[in-house]
C-alpha cells in the first residue's frame, strides 16, 4: 500500500486564534512538540499565560454581548455550522497528518477521525434549527407562560490529547448551535488541529471573536478558564483527577460544568457468546488508539468455561495486528503519547506481574532508535482487586478476569469508581437486557464494542463524569431556560388591605 504521508522536513509553526486572527503569546514564548512516533520536532506553539487567557475571555464575552452570533437565526447558524463540516473534509489530509505526528496514532485512524468529526458537525448543524421553548395556557384565563431557551454565554472548553479534533467536535458545534461563544484550550501535546479549527470556523462564516483557541498548559490557561467569572460554563474531557479539580474551581463562581472523564470499561462475556465474533472486537477495543481511549475495553470479564479458549484466540488474533510507524497506512497501533505515559503504562505492566497476573502477550517497551512503543499486552488470571483490574491505565493493556455466576460478573463490572462504558456478549436477549440494566455505566454495547453515532448521547456515571455529549439533547448543556409570565387583563388591587 502506497503512503502519501511523509515526515515533514521542519516543524510547523502555529499561533493562537483570538478575535478572528492569528496571534503570538503576549510574552512571545513558545513550546514545541516532539513526535512520539519519530522523535522529531513537528510543531511549535505559543506558550499562553494568564494574560493571554483573560484577553481571549474578554474577546469572547464582547462577541457574545454584541450578539452577531447568538441573535442570528437558527437557519443561518445551521448553514455556517454545516460549512465547518465541509471544510474539515476538504482539509482532512492536512488535519490527519498533524494529529498523526502530534499524537502518535496511526495515520489511517487519524483519517477516520476527520470524517467522524465532520459527521458530528453535520449533525450539530441540524440542531441549530430545533432549539425551542414552550407555552403553558393552563394557569387560568388571564395567565400565559412562555419558556424560552437562551445560550449559556461564554464557554471554556478544555480538551485532551487522545482524540483532539473529535473531542472538540463533541463540544464546540453544539455550543455554537446554542448561540454561545467559546475559549478553547487543547492539550499542549496535540494543539495543532484545534488551533486550525478556529480558522476553519471563520472560513465557514462564524463571526470573529466567537471561537478563540489558545495553546498552553493547564496552569495557567485551564485554571483561568475554570475559575474566571466571565466564563459562564466550562466543559472538560480528561482524567477524573483533573475533572475534580475543575469542578472545585468552577464552584467558586457557580458556573455550569460538563465533564467527560475516565473509564475502566468491562466487557461481560457469557457462556453462549460467539468467541469468533467477539475476539476481533476485543482486540480493536483495547489496542485502538494504543489503548489511550476513555472507552478502551480494558477488562474482559468472561465465564470461567470460556477462559482458556478465549485467551488462546485473543492472543493469536492480537499477534496479527501490525504496530509501529504511525505514518505507515497498514499500521493499527502506533506510538505512546509521551515518556511520562509510557512509564505509567510500564508501571502497571510490572504491577500486574508482581501481583500474580499471568502475562500471555507483550509486556515490553520496544528498544527503538526513535519513538515510544509498547507491545500489545494481555494478562490472564487477573483478579478484580489487582491494580490493572481497577485503575485506568490508558494504554494497550488487557486484563482477563473470570466469573462463575451472573451476579458475580455484574459485581465485578461495577466494582470500580468508574461508570463510562460497558459491553455484554450473549445470544440470550433476556441476559443481555437484564445485565445491561444492572451495569452502572453511561453506555452499554450488546454484541459489539465502541460503535457510536452523533445521534446517541455519550457520558458517564459515578466518577466518569457529569452531563452528556452528542444526541438530540446535547445542545441543552449549553442553554439556560427562562420563564416569562404574562398576565392579560390586569386589574388594580390593594395588597396592603387585602382588597
């Protein structure tokens, strides 16, 4: 298979997008990004500080109060949001290459991500025309009540490094559909495509100042967004630990908060499951995006009668998967995002071995001249109390746990602090429905894993988050409800005398 993508000769230089124009940081300082797949500098970005963040907030607030966007008709906003999708598709090769180089994900998956992101903008465009309130005429002959929906205001958006354009596309188009303005901080490891998204929004017709994007670190950019009084809402995708910090910071100004956080997602495999169908979904679910995915299917909770056959099949199937250079279009698993994450993953692998799990595949960091690569790793004989069974690893490490009864399987599935996603594999519809009702998770996949559509809500329970993204109610996160009470035929009275 030919490869049209090549490692660039020099790093791409980016600037912040504020007020409809490219701007350096106020200090002029920058930081760079080394490709985790190649060990080469691929991007240089402004090192934004509190001063830059406050300026962007002021620009966004001014644009909101001016009303060019929030007061625009839903029909016109719909056309513009739809054009963003078109431009993402037109620039998909450029965007995919940036994501591949910055994140280490395979180029084929980066290409897919561009289409998924564009599809969300397509869907959000339709939502622009479906924002409406209601009326109540059942409160007496002289009282009519209207409820209207208004945009929440200026939204601070903080996004992670694993799916940069996709995850901002789960937030920004719905905020725009609602009429909000935004200040966005992408991860400092993968800011490139989100910075370009600011320009793309302008090309589509979004007024200047409505969408603003800053590159920099969580402190001070993210902390300023989550605490500043002129930010009316903050939405964050990332770790549960950071999500808690953001919620505490936002509490001081009582701003709205939407959080999509971590997961330790179980797949429950019952005795009648088809292993030949299941095994590919398992390999995809854990090794897709190098396991650096909140939806990663990192726990297989399988009936004890199937364990040996399953382990043999899943190891054989995983060995067929090609991993290595992210620019190779045949590669399915690329590089780990950075050295810190690489060390974290290896710590968990060593922990699994020390705590008695049986390593049946991988477990090594590859000794390569360039790049950060860890072998696809599978543990069998994992018990629910082991660290690798409870804690989010965010890497290509699969734990296989056995159960004997349905009640035990459900208890193991619910036995972590997380509640993001889960799966059930069975041919019995009664088992599937009963178990899916008892699992505490925002999403349950039955006989599939990680299917997704813009029309379907996504979010977590327990420590996996607050609120929902996607789906027909996603715009509601970015709206406030106002009640207007109208009295007709008012008559004079005298409250002081009771007349």
